[in-house]
C-alpha cells in the first residue's frame, strides 16, 4: 500500500523474497515437509493482493476503500487425493505447520522433492504498473466522474447514476515438488456504471462496464467512461418501452461480444477436465464426436494481451495457451490442470486456477470465444421471420451433469420479417449444452470480445474470465418470457 | 517439530482490545469517528468420492477492517496483516483515502444511544463441531455418499459426500463506545449422487444438513438417502409445452422468492427507487395470506440460535425482529443507518458488515409464516401444473419485478406428481406473483437463514417445447 511511487515495482519473485523473507531454502523445506508422509506431488502458492475501489453516487464521491491480503496455500496430491492447508501468516513456523497439515492426506514413507527449481518461462501479456498501489487516485476519480456526467446528460429520465472503479494487483509465486517455479504480477481493473431510469410509473435499470489487465489507457473508445455511461443509460431508457418477452421455442440471433456467455455456459464448463475425469459431465466421452454445427469453432485462450481472462502463468505455475475446444463442430479437447492431466494422460492446458490462496485449484476457463464465420450480420438478421435478437446478457448458469444451461438477456428485441422491432423485457434463455450449438445455422464475420466484465463461479470460487462471439443464428432455442 | 505446536499469536490474541486499539489509532490520526471489525475463522472440510478421500482441507485466517470518518467524508480499508506495522498501514491508508472522498450529509456512525447488544446466551457457538476425531469426520462424509450409492442400482456415480466444520469470531468496536463480539460455529454433511436412466442420460441432485451444533446434524445415512431420492426423481425428465399453469415452489426454491422480497424491501434499493416495492410502505403488495418476518434473534426449536441470529448488527445496533410483510401489507423496509437517514426513517438494525467497504443490508432469519395445508394437499388441488424443485440463473430484476428463471421439477397431473420436467423456464412479475400466491404450506423448516414453506403461485408462464 505504501510503496513510494518513485520506485519501480519489485520483480514479482523478489517481492515475496524481500517483503516476506521467503527463501529458496524455505520453499524446499516446506515442500519436504509437505511430502513427509508420501504423496505424488506438493506445491506452495503464495499470493499477495492489493485492491482499491472508488465510487461516485448522486454526483458525490461517496466511497473509497482499499484492501490488502497475503497468504500461502499448500497442497499435497496423492493419487486422486488432495490435502490442503493455508495460512495468512507467512512465518517459517506457520508455513511448515500448514505443510504438515496438508501432508496428512498421504500415509507412506517420506518423499524428496526435486532439488533445484526451474522457472516457468513467463509471457508478458500485461503491464505491471509502477508504484504498486500508491495510485494516481485523481486520474481514477476522473474516470467515474466522467461516467457520471455522461450518464446524466444522456436523458432527463435517468434519475440515478452510480459509477465505480476497482483495481487490484495480485502477486503470486508458485513452487512445486517437481521443480516447477513460477511467479507473476497480475493487474486487473474495471469501470462500472449503473443507472436507474424513471418515466411515470415505470422504473428500469441499466448497467455497463469494461476493464482488463491493463492500465488506465484502456478506458478509451468502447471502454471510455462516456461510452459505458451511454450504454448503461441507453439500456435503461430502452427498457422503459419494452414489451413482454415471448415464451417458447423460436429462432434466436445472438449479437457479438458478451452474448458469448452462451459458450461459457453451454460448453465451457462441461469441458473442464475434472468433470470429465469423474464422468459427471454431459460432455464426458464425446471427444471426436459432433457437438455443434460444422460452422462452430470454439477456443479457450489465456494468452491474449491485456484481456481480463488472460494469465502469464496459471495458478499452478503452468504456461497458459490457446486450446481448441470445438473445431468445425467436433469436440477436440478438455481444459486440464496438473491433477486431471496426470490422471487422464492428457496434456496440461494451463487451466489450473483458483480464487485465492485459500482455495484448491481446478480446471477453469480463461477467455472463451467462437471464431468468426462467413455470414454478414445483416444477412443473418434478414433470414429470421419471427424470433428474438439478444445483444446483452446478465449472468448464466449450467448443470454440467444434464447439460441444461440458462443465460439471462438484459437487452433483446423481437425480430419480425427480418427486422428488429420492439425491445423486450428481461428473459432467461434455456438450452441443452451438447445439443444447443447443433442448431447454429449462421455464424457472422464479426467476432467481438466482451469489454472485460466477466466473473465465473465454480464450487464457490470466483475468477475473472472473458468471452466472445460473432453474431450467430440458432434455429431453435427456448425463450423464457411471458408473452406470445 | 516444536514450532508446529507453538501457534504464535493465534490463541492469545484479544480481538476486542485489538479492535478498540485500531479505533484509537484512527482517532489519533485525525479521524472524527472510526469503526473497526476483526474476524477470525477456522475451517475444516473433507470430501469423499466413490469411497475414497478426495480432498482434505484445514486452515484458519484472520482479517481486520476499518472505516474512518472525517466529518462527512468516509473511507475504509482492510488487511490480513495484523502486525503493528500492518495496522499502522491500514490506518494510514484509510485516512489517505478519506481525503479523496466528498462530503455526504447522510454518512456517519449511528447515534450513541442506539448501540447495544442482545443480552443472554444466544447459543451461537458449540465447540463440539470440532469434537469428531479426524478419522470420524472422513467417515461421516463416506457414510453420506455410501448411503446414496447404495440406495438404487441406477445410482452409479457421485460428486461425493462431504463433512465440514467451521468456527468464527467477529468483533466490532467504534469511537462512540461500542465494543462487542461473538463466536459462531457450523457443521455440515452432504451428498451429491448421480443417476443414469436407460437412455444414458445423467442427472445429479443432492441434499445436506447443517447446524451450529454437531448433535443437531442429520445422520449421514439420512442425507445420502434423501440425496438419492432427489436424484432418482429427476430421471426421465422431459420438456413440457409452453403454457400457463399453477406453479408449486418446493421450500428449497420458495426461499429464493422470499430472498427477492427482502432484496426489493432493502433500504438501498428503496431510496434509489430501484425496487418494485419503492414507495409501497403501508400498501397491500401481496396476497393477504402472506406474512414475512426477519427475526435476527430467533432461537430454533432445539434451543440453538438460528442461522441468522446475532447479538448486534454490522453497526453495533442490537438485533431485533422486524415484520416485513403482514397479511400482505408492506410494513417495514429493511434499513441500516445510512439508508434510514436517506429515507428519513430509523434503522431496523439490518446493517451487514464485511471486512471491506461500507455496511450493506442483510437479513437475519428471514421467513414466510407457514399456512395450514400440507404440501400434498397443495399438490392434490391442482389438475395440471408444475412442482418446481430447482431453479437456475439470475433472471430476477427487483427494479421492474420481472422474473424469468430456468426450472426443473415434476409435472402435476390430476393432483399427483408424475414425470420429471427439465429445460423449461418459469416467468412472471414479482409484483403479480406475490399477489397470486394461492396456497401456503405448513412445512416451514429452517435449513439455513432464509426459509419458506411450500408455495403455490398462479398465473406464471412456463416456456418449453
């Protein structure tokens, strides 16, 4: 929190060594302790997070807060078993104690960790801000004040505006008994605008946001405070005149960008290797089989510069990569971490992620998107006689066992005779993961990634993710409205 | 190794003194008021899958949060570093941030005469949650899963059984003289089996028991068997056509509807007009059979404090019981100090305080008062309808009241539950749904802090095949 602004940020590895007195010798001792009752593998995950947030509400800078936390999680793997312990006290005594607790999962003769660490070559996908968190608060305040002004100026029916800026710097260091060693410093920031619109007896809400693993310079263009404010305000004003959403199966066109949450829910979670290893996913055993129309290619890519879901290394210290999940409709692979890769014999896709040092890593998505096709978005719209055009969504959810997924449209329109007509009220769309993408009959040439607002939850752990998609047409999907 | 048992500064730490000291440091640094919260927790969890231990986790952590005021400006900070240097940085950081905020005439701590703590033992903490030896904890998780796997040959796989226990301590202190703290305990057991039908379609469901006291947990066997029953009844699920029929919400999903009413009645949504209940105080907003209570001092029939029971709220005001809806009339908004001041009202002592940020609004034991009908009687009265057992997604908009969620359940034909239903949505508008509650069950059970009996709502739309 109090790093002098003048000094460059410490190299992420040196940060832990200097600030917390960690040494390679201590890392080796902890790993030795972790394997003192046997086991196949152990790792240490050090994490230090500094977060700041600012909020403007009713044109007043009402809130400012900061948080700092640090700790270490120690894991021991023995077959399919995981022992885990963590501590927020990084003294050698507490670290060794945690290591012995995690070691309880195994019961055999002690094993020796590999001597000497080999550092994972790290990509350089995001800048590390100088000066840590002695931030230029004025520049950050200006972002939310600009958003506030722009939202208010949009329309006199905008009666409430709230804008928030949040930023965190997460430093991690990972050392494993197989000699793996990695460290990283991960910036993440986000600007959000929330508005309320009111006209006569009708009140509606709108929101927009953007961000990523980059500095303030990213808040221009489609992520500028003005654009985000206008998007939030436009959404709320639009809802003032919305009609009930239709109910039942129909043709659905999803707009580019954030509607890619469809992929995250419909296929992404179902392709995480832990579910497939345990055969609890509806996608288990479907590698090589058709799970989507031949126009559909979906990838998960953790290596995109500056994106919210990107990582130089995952939370097990493995390099991230671009992984093809579905290629021309055929299921190609799962997202794996060290444990699932070892147990299934698959390659590690660098998808081991965790919310914090208090959590056990699992296979997770990074940035998940569908590649562009050849159709012009206008032609796709023109091809629908009656249906729904959904361009913005709230959250989604999936039951990976039966494959059923939902995602909730927050901006959608009726399509009548190939034209966009009335906006509709909020409605949830529902489908079946292994089936839904088989009805993709057109894929636009306009791939767009979301603005950097996604957070994915799994087993109580939240991690930042990205999604993306071109405009697509689904010949059949169920729309959960109340109208005809 | 000797250092393993020493556990420095974890046991002896006097959290009350620490919180009061942090407040004093903030005042010395120039704050006009300050409030500190210290939290400490330990957790243990074990999961067993297919008879083998899958994960074993055991740990503890602490955190400190500080809110400072400089007149009508305020800011907050939190840290996991409870050393003297960590606290010094916390105070310094919060004070620096307060300087960048602007004056908000409604901000500030409650008035001195409002503070207080409910006296007597609320029975929130039982050491026995940690009394099971390690091997016995694993055995509980294993027994829960084993009972599910043994229930039926169609149950062939599992997401496992689990046992977990946790204890926590929370202390709040402020510059107006309040210091208070309490301990809580928790234990839980669960099972999540998978079943496969003749066509190879898999279904998963689960069941759990949680309690503040180990003795109040259901047996692992009963949890496994109930989890199996719930999973098996999903087999053969199919879609139903789009239509309007009566919907019966089972207690475990009806509680989310009560939660939505709470959200809509929360002061923050009310003063922003961001709620379909804004401005409706004293008006009939629901069927006259509906009474919703938020009781933050409730004791369970076992004599143990409810899951949402506490001696004081997140700002140090004594916990109390608040009638939210009485016979369909909206009687109270749920307020903390800030939102009460915004509305020119008094706090209902519903402040919720985490480590970071400003206090929000939280419920204690929130429930819908039970009616007289058994769930079977409610179902028996319906010629054709849907019994909903789980809901998916986030399709609830408390500003407009629009409600649209994915659902699974069982089809009701001629008053009887028949085949399983999936991949459909149920939709309506909360304002109308509350008025269209046509039956309330007698089956109110607190399995968590929010509870509801079975509910029948008419006029909603199913979207399906």
